């Protein structure tokens, strides 16, 4: 679960970037919960919108990042760039000379960092 300021902006971002659609929306008196998912995996992201909040959330030093895997990292990087989502450069990471991961980062409208990994190995 992550807290977001603007439901429309966040739902649009996660749909454009990762193909996540609203699976369920629960509206309460002081907050709204929005569950996002797609048919590709069982992954689900919960967005919480606290009504009346106008100040951005402080992400703090405890938040690392969310990570998702994709079948074709290069085409996803190009697609997100074409949508104006400003993905960072692709990075290749290795350990003891063996490749571990290829990835890039992107930020959502609230500043949450998302690692997009090439599927393979331990990243499915």
C-alpha cells in the first residue's frame, strides 16, 4: 500500500506504466482504497487516498522501492519514454562477473521509486 494525493493522476500513471486497472474501489468517509491489478500476475497494488490531504507525503528514509518485472525491458523503457513518464537509464548489475539484473527506475506522481526489471533468473 502506498498513500497518494491525487487518485486520478495515480491511477492513470499505473495504468500507462504497468497496465494496472482498478480491480476494486472502496470509498469511506475519510479515505478511499483503490486496488490495482492486471490479468498477467497475482500482483496487486493498494493506493490509499486520505480525503482533504493537500500536502505531499514525506517518503522518509524507510521506503526503498517497489519492483516489477517485464518480459522486454528495452521495449518497456522505450514505451514509457514515449508516454512522457521519464524512465531513468537502463542499468546492468552483476556480481562476481555474473549478470544479476538489468533494470531501470521510474517515479510515480508522488515520487515513489519503481524498479523495472528484465524478467529472468530470480526475477519472474
